[in-house]
């Protein structure tokens, strides 16, 4: 497809203005369902021109397309995927040179683009997205190969654009007509960070089922409501409120150590309270009935402007896709600084995962003989060598020990893993979690 587009540009760029742009074509590798997701889910409008600010970047082998609605509250979607070596090699010369010189490229629209499309999805098999890159103008394009090519038109698009003002003159039909569907915009190179905002906090679960369960537990029951997450410096808690304002989920640690993959936060004081509305996010990002694929991961976070976001990974966004990560920033309901509600929880420190001892010494007191005045000598038994999986379990015990004892004002200076296990077990019972057999097996081997 890229060759067909470039040939059309060369044949129809007859003005000096168009020739000076030196247009080249970047295959974004995204399905047309990406721009459709923005047009039909963020715009929330009937048939009309959907206005978006747009940016494209490549950095650290990651290609990102950001689309921000030009209409308040300016919600946005970011589409991201990792380029393989062959794709990096096949990049247009213009982009490849900039990447070689400085290691990244940022292309941002100085004015919004207008996506003209009907109000219903018209998904076409293998309709793919491209960026036509000039020096002062760029174009967002979306093409598929028509099932009947007898008309002489090699590519078609479900976009409706305009080539006015860019110096490309094409007929309404024929080979060059494909350029009439492009959404053109004035562009700026290497604007800082494009329209992507730096993150402040992100909560990532080890698997999608656990993340989705938390979301559903808080907001799915009718009347559907909100998952509320408190992002702290080292801890992250969650509660739920239904659509009637009634508590649907009690305040709890948002994830157990077993469920947690990672927690990153630059929030140094207090907590940031963020609201994630279940019906809005489900309809926009998760409903397969709306024509979009089923995700396999769900992260929660808040950006530097205190705007909540969710990020989904779609392993197969369309039938030819290798997968895409989609980040939805919800600017209609900014997060606020807040104190935790009153609670008696054992709050987990989600960051301090550094306690991973390799050896645990089990010390026993030998049987005494002779005079009662004979001093007691403690002789350590041979150390139990922990493998990597056992080290992770012992680290979980220690985290639970510090959390469970700390909240109760008890000492946290013991180095005995048996004490750590006892606190771990009490904490799991308190939170209603099952304790896996592997924990008991390791406990028994250390006694």
C-alpha cells in the first residue's frame, strides 16, 4: 500500500508547494479501528466533523499516535506499539535520518484535523493507517484494498478528507483520487513530548482477570458506578461506589502482592483520589459488542496533571494486527488530593520489593546437660538454601509482617521468617484471601 500512496503523491504533486514538502509515507501499523475508536467514542456526537489534535512519535523503538479531542473536556487516546527491526529498517528516509541523528522524532499538529465520517462503524478488513509526512504539512490516511478492483481504484478509505491548500491536484476519480480522503494538518517537528503527558502513578496487575475483577466489583452492579483509587507514594488503595452513591466495595489494598506486577508513583505526599466510571470505560474500551477486540491487560493511573487514565493491551486489535496498547485519559473528572477514609487496614507497601534473602538460618536450642549453671549455647542447623521462587515467597511474608505489625504498633525488627509467615497468614485471613499450598510447604521446610 505504501508504494501505491507514494506513487500517487509523485504523480499529483505538480505544484512547487507540494514538491517542496517531499512527502514520504509512514506505515503506522495500526488498524483503522484506532481512529474509529477516537471518532466514535471520544466525540460522542452524531454525524459531524470530529476535530482532533494529533501527534506521532518514535522513541526507544516505540511508535505512538496520540489523538486529543479538540472539544472540551479534551479526552484523549494514545495508541502505542513496539517496532521490530525490519520495521525500523523500512522507515521513510526522512524519519530514519532524524532518528539516527537524535534518537527520537516527534511530529505534532499545530492545528486540529477534521475527521469526517458517518456516525456508525464501517470496519473494513485490512484497512490500515498511514501518516504522510512533509516538512510543514502531514496527512492521516486510512486505506484498504477494495474487493472489486475493476473500477481502476487500487485503494479505498472510510475516511473523508480534503487536499485543499497542500498543492496536490487530483481528479475526483482515478488513481490519484485516494489522496482526497487524507486528513491533512499543519505540523511541527520535535515539539516536546507531543501531546502525551508524563505519568505520575501507574498500577499494573500481574494478569487481566485480577484487574478486571477489581473494576467489576466496584462498578458493575446496577446502578453501575465508580471504582475509586487512591494513589500514594508507596501504597495504592481502592473502594467502590455505585450509581446511587452507596458503597459497593469497602476500602482495600488495590492489589495483593501476588496480584501486583508493579506500582510506580511520583506522588510524594498524601494520596491522589481518582475516579474510574465503569459504564463509560466499559463502553469506550472493553465492549466487544461495539466492534473492538477483547483486551488482555488493564492498568490504572494518573498523569502529571492529575488526570486519570486506563491503558489496555489488545493482543489482536484487528485480524492482521500484532497488537496495540491503547491509553484512554479521562479529563472529564480530574483526580484530587485527598486523605484516606478512616480505616484499620494493614496497608501494603507496593514498592519495597527489595527484601529477597538468599539464605535463611533456622536456629534451634540444643538439649542441655550437666549443671543448671551451664551456659546455653545456640548452634545453628545447616542453612536452608532458598531458590528464586522461595525467595519471592519469603519476601511476601516480610512485606505482610511489616504491614501487619506496623499498623498495630508492634515491633518489626524480627529477622525470623517464621514470625514473618505468621503475620502473613493472619493478614491473608483478615483480607479473606486463600493461602496457596506452596507457602505452607516452604513454612514446614523452615520450621
